[in-house]
């Protein structure tokens, strides 16, 4: 019932900086972060989380609705159990929402939310389950089907947007993670039934820790909200990225995360990001 935390010590020298905690989205697992773990751990300790009901982590109990706040509380409890904290929380999609809830619970030194879920103006309603059933039916055939870059792009780029930089192993890992998630339908329903209410909550979270939000210009799943973000939130835009910016522009994401988690962060990648330089973190 607890999240799984996969720890990757820095490959250079030990650091007293808080570790980077990477939190996948709906249907994700450790494969979500494959493009950026190695470059990040050259300078930072990296912890890759698998949320309850995803990857190898068992789901939350049947009597606990797996909404983002509940997932964040389970994650925070596991961090406390292992004596880890605070962390620089990084999440994509649902994981971005969970990272913000983790910050609200007092477990973070900063938050970076990539294409975060929950910023929609109203609940999305009951989810459809056809894609999950199709992915599960196709699971035995995926090793053959995904050898074709045409098939990979037809499946992943249509769903995620971006330039389609998915190799065979990445595509196989991402789709199998989605198909094999043990609590996909329940978590999806709980997520879609509510909003993050960023207009009332984001400013207070950003008053406690630095908050960075990244939007992809070709993301077909989530869009930046129409309202104006609070002044204390750092907003970044990747014009060519889709819903998985760590695959679409890993260099820009690595540069941002190293800057946010540095004691004296440098400016973000000027070719892609539009924001003030990340503030100091401790």
C-alpha cells in the first residue's frame, strides 16, 4: 500500500543538498524518467517514486479514495518512514499535482510541475476505459508492434504530442506501464472528479517553497489555464514539447531541475524557457 522509492545516489560526490524526487503521471512508473535520471544523478541524488497502484507498488486500500491528496499523503508518509526530507519534488501530469500536494503537506524544498493535471476549470467527469482495455489486450504483441517507429509515433505522439523522440525500449516501457497499472481506473476517476483549485491554493504554496510550472506548446492532454498565475510562481514554456517534456527536450528539463535544486541557480535554458531565473533554495 506504500509507494516505492528507487534511490539513485550521485555518481560524483555525496551532497548535502536535498534529493530530487521524481513522481510519474497516470499510468507511469520508473520508465517515465529514463531520459533524465542519468544526467541528473551526476550532480544530485535522485529518487524515483512509484505511486500506489502503479509500477510495482500496491494500490491504496479499497476504502481509501486514491485522489491526488491521498497519493501525496502516502508518499509523504513513506518519505518520513525512510527519513528522507525535504525533497525537490518533480512531477509530470498527475505527478505534478501530487508534487504540489506534497508541498502543501510540508515535505518539499521546491516543486517543479511538468504539464500538471488538475488545472482544468471544472471536474472532467467519468473517464472512459477503452484505452486501458486496448493496451492490456495489445500487451503480448507490443514487443513486435513497437519495433516500427511509425507505430510508436501513431500511438504515443497522437496521445502525448511533441516531436516523437520515443525509442523502442522507451515506448515499450511507457505503454506497458500504462497497461499493467493495477489501480489505473480508480486513480483516473478520482483525479478527474476534482480540480487542483490553483487560483486559491498556488500562491500560498509558492510562499513557502519555490514553485515552477512547465507547459508544453503541443500538449494535447493539458493546457495552461486561462487565468494569470500568481507572481511568485515561475512559469516556463517549451513550445515544441508535448505532455512528456522529459522525452521531448530532456536537456532543457535537466537544466531547469539542476538550477532549481542548486544553492545558487543559474538562469534557465534561454532557447526554450521564459521565466525569471529560479530563486535560491536551501
